[in-house]
């Protein structure tokens, strides 16, 4: 009798994987074997996996809409592919409403769990219910005699392999976390590409937990190439065997060999130093390790170095990799008695790879070695090399090596600033105390005190003396009826008082009542007035009175529908601040399609945009170059493409305006002038924060390195084309908070991401003052006490770091940020309080001087 087996995943175009990760862990605790696929998985991929793995159930979370089509499509695929016994489970919090749950149950879905059931059953109760509904398999003949069922019966000891056909087996073993699955994925991708007429099988083994009997069979998360009609994957657990290579593997490999496959890649569970059993099962055995094995003497304890046909040092871009390769070669020679110096080190079957990098040169070299080995018995495995590959050593680092400690530099900069605040304020206090004491003592006895005071004063930095001199001027400026200041060379006059209904005149800015010059020094350096370094109280002296800091957030259905919504929201408004939500299909850079698992998500939770014409329809009727219009776009993975569509939409608007005014088409010079005008006048923000996506949101469609290079290209374009009024990135803490961060960690991650962009752009030769103006921030707001000062803390930290570490100018020191009230704080059980809760969050953000809301 085997444990229940589940395939778990988050649905297509859905990065919300927190809940399915919890469910898969609870299922494991209930003794189930879980084949986890992660997020953004299609119905076809999930169903195919379940069939290949001979699973009993599928559990899918769906929080992005389209659940009705998605679950029905999975059910239909199971019937169509002859696996009706696989039961479907799902959940989506309050996204899936009761009427939809009833309809899905009637359609044949085993169980959709509602929030109410989650509260009644608890997580363990839900998992127990799922396991009970699937039961335990014990040779159920109804499932037929296909390959997945034959392997299951071998696992259960209910049948023996029939047939003697043998095919090559490459066995990969090694320590846990060495990157065996990533290496397997890269090898499979190459085999599928180079041999279009051949079929490949992967047999993967992961350990069973002794305490619960459950297992996470998670290799498919890394082996993305297996989603292919010529690839088959079967995940096995060690179960009660207590070894990394259970006996059932031999039967599984032989069973696969009878089923028209041409090659088996065997990946064992992570091993320690002593298990070399894989060599008995594979025609070619490979030991995969990393540079972090400890002292060189530890290599003498690794049994596989004595037996493996090849050794792969994966993650060889890490520190110490070159020394590790040298030490492994020495141990390989000692264990094989190879002391002939005519055999060069490069001829030894020891390979440095970085399997996480696409087309890594080390992986390519290792792959060629495998083909050479396979070609000894069958010449058809030899193919010409035509792939372009890059060595890990040749890949440019995102952050240069000499700046790898930049976060430590930042910490030290902030600590040094606070140390200076203490020292300067104490010194000013001492000077004032000495002067007051001299005054009390009289002229005859005061000279030594005066000399000591002047000596301390001479040691005081000029900027501190100027700061104190300006304080008197600032107090005078705030004592009148209005304050006159400039922003971008534009003079602004703001009244300094408001009148209550009772006729009382209240100051809009309350100056501190402290008198001691040391206390004033401390206050000026840590707090200061709005619009003055370190901008703790705000980056501008006053908020604009002619415009509320609000954005009109919309996105649903086709572009025409969202356009109509924008016009409705902006009716009667002098300014148009549009904030655009895109549907999950667009967020993942895909086009709409009639396929059910895609179709159900089109226009859900955002607007569907896939062409330039769509973008034109979306903003039709809004002058995108008007000073009163700004457009924010919540898009990350495909942000460069969406941004290009937006700029072209704005350009086409101006071209049409030219046609109407001039009665002709613009010539080349006019066209260049139009483009220049557009780029220098469009206002708004594109989110484009790929680091946050990797940490919390999961809509990464490119590698982090490649996405960062695109961000850098966009920022360089902004600099070259003098794009001054559009933010190239909205560095976002909101999604980090929604993923579970508290206010402190939200701010820490967000500022760290922003400073990473600073370092990366500077490494590309950009001047900080040329790009910092294009950076904006985006935070979530809750009701925790820390949220009431989140903006104050962020502004002070940013200003100090930018000025003292990067030498940035005043504009670059000013952190501007948008606030969105918390989504995760909305509760179905307290719906009557949600409006009040959201209003309080907005009020806290407003009084913390957010720039938009």
C-alpha cells in the first residue's frame, strides 16, 4: 500500500503561491507524497504531470480569476486522457464565490474549499479530507496497464518487469542542493533540441521523511524542459527503504526501457559521503557537487570520487571554485592512481558548470562528454556542435566584485551619520554651556571658558555652523503670513495659517519649542522642516493645494471598458492621474487565447493589452502629454514592451494633432521634434521592479540578470532622451508586504532593492544625478504603529545615503513614494469595518506626507 500522491500547483498566470506552498507542506505532514510544480502552470501541464506520476489527486490554488474555466478544463483533460480517477481539489479564498463552488462540484470537481471551510476544518483538517477522499492505492486494476501504473505496481512489489530491452542510463547523484535538477534540465533541453526523433525519460528520487512518511518530490520545479511530448518524468520516494537509491528504481528503469524511450536520466536523492549505489544502475555515473565541501581532506571521504565516471562541480561561479577544481583533480588522480603527467588536468572528466545559467559553456562541455561516451556504443549520438555558449567567468556580474559589499557601506554610512549627529549636538551643547557659564562668572573669571568654547567652535564643521545660522532665518520665514519658495525655478506662495470655524488662526507648520542649541542641532540633522535635508518631514515645504495626491485605479476587461471607467472616474476632475491594472495574461507577457485556461483569465483583475492598438484604445480621449495627465502602469516582467507601446501611443496622439493642425503628414524633422516633445513631456510611472517580482510577486518572465540589463537599457534611454517627468521604476514594497512582510521588513527590502538599482546603474557608467530623479517608491500602508512613520524613516535614510555615500544632489536625495492601502488587511468577517480601516490607513499615509495615494 502506497501513500496518497498529489500534484500541487498555482494556476496559469498566477504568482500567488503562498497558500499552495502551505497546503503541500501540510499534505506531506499527513504522509502524502507531493509532486510540486510551483506557480504559473497550465492545465495541460498539471494534468500531464498527474498522469505521468500516477497521482491520486491534483490540488490547485487560483487567486487570479479564471477558476471556472481552469478547473473545468482540467477535468475535461483528465477524462479525455483516460485518467478519470484523479481527483481535483482547489481553493482561492474569497475569489471563488459559493455559487461558483456549487457549480464546480456539480461539474465533477471533487472539492473546492471555501474560506468558511478553511476556518471550520483548519489546514490539517483540509489535508486530512483530501487524503481520505483519495484513499491509499493498493494495486487498483481500474487504472490500466500504461507505463505510470506499471511503475506503481513495481513500487508496490505486485509485478515484475517483462522484457529485456536495455537503453543507456546516465545516473546523476550528489549532495542535496548541488543543482542536480537544474543540470538535468539543461541536459534534457539539449537532448530534445539535438535529437528531434528521440524520446527521453527522467527517473527522479527524493527522500521520504521518517517522521511523517510524506515526501516532497519537487524536482519538476527545476526541470522545466520536461513539459514536452517527447519527455517523460517519474518521481519516486525512498519510502521505507532508508537508502538514497531504493531497489524499486531498478525496476522502474527497466520498465521505462520497454516503452520506446532512447535514454534515461536517473537523478537520485541527495546523498552523503558514502553511497555509491547509483554506479550499479547507470551506464555512466556522474557525481554533482559544489565548492562548499569544506577542507580539501573532506574529498578523501567521498566514495563517489572513486567510482563516478565524471565529476561535475556545479555553481562554479562561486568563490573558491577554481581551488575546488584543482583539489578535486588531485583527489581524482590519487584515487585512480593516475600519476602520468602526460594526462593533462583538462583531459580528466571533471567539469565546472553553472547549470542555473542558460547555455553555460561548462554545461555544454559536459554535455559533449556525455555524447562522446554514448557515441562509443551507438554512433547516432554524435551531433555537430552549433550552440553558442558563455562561460560563467565571462558573464558580467550585476554588481561588480569591488562593490559586492555595498550594503555594508550603506549601513556604515547611516551609522556614521548618527554618530556625527550625537557628536555635533554634544559639542554645540558644550559650547553653549561654556558661553553661559562664562556669562554667569563675569569678565574676570570667564576668559578660560571663552577660549575653550572658541576652540570647540573652531572644530565644528562649517555645515553645522551654517545650519545653526540658517535656523534663525527659517524661524523668521515661518513667522509671517505666507512662505515663499521655489520648486523647479517656479516661485510658490503658501499661506502659513489656516482658520478654524471658530476663527482661530492655526499654524500649518509648528516649529519646535526647544531652545538649547545642541537640541536644535540634533533636531535639524534628524528631523528638520519639510523640504529641508534630511526631508524627514517631507520632500517639499507644503503639499500642493490645487491637487489631491490621488490616483484613479482601474483595469478590467478589454481596453474599451477600462477606458470608459477612466473617463467615469475623471469626470469633473481638472487633473487626470490614471493608474492602470493589467490582467494576469498581460502581466506574464502572453497574448489572449481561446484555450480555456487562458481565456478565463483574459480581462480578469486587470485590462487585457497585447497590441499597440489596444494601448491606443485604453487611453483614448486623454492627452498623454498634457501637464494635467500622468499615467501609472502596474507591469513588471514585460514592462519594456508595455512602456514602448505607451510612448508610441503618446507619439501617435501628437502625430494626429499635427495632421489636424497642419493638414499634412509630418516630415522627418517634424517627426523627430514630435518624439522629443513626447519623451520630455509624458508624466507617470511604470512599475518595472523585477527584484520585488523575484522576492514576492512571481511574474518574472526573464532571468533576473537579463531583466536588470533591460531596466538599465531603459534608464540609459531616459537619460539620453531627457525623459525627466516619467519614473522608470516604482520600487515596490507593497507586494512584499502582501506576501507577509511586516512594516519594518517591507521598508528594509524595498530600500535595499532601490540601492541595488543605484549600484547597478552606476556600474554601467551612469551618473547618480542623471537617473535618481527617475526612481520612485511604492509602499503598503496598514494600521501597525510603524506605518505612521514609514515615510519619515524612508526619506531620512534615503537622503543620508544618497548624499553621504553617493554624493548625490538635492533632487536625487528626495525620496518620493506612492501609498496603496493594504489589501491583506481586508477581512470577510469584518466587512462593515473595511471602509473605516481603509480610511484610517489612507489618513495615516496622508499625514506622513506620501506623494500620491
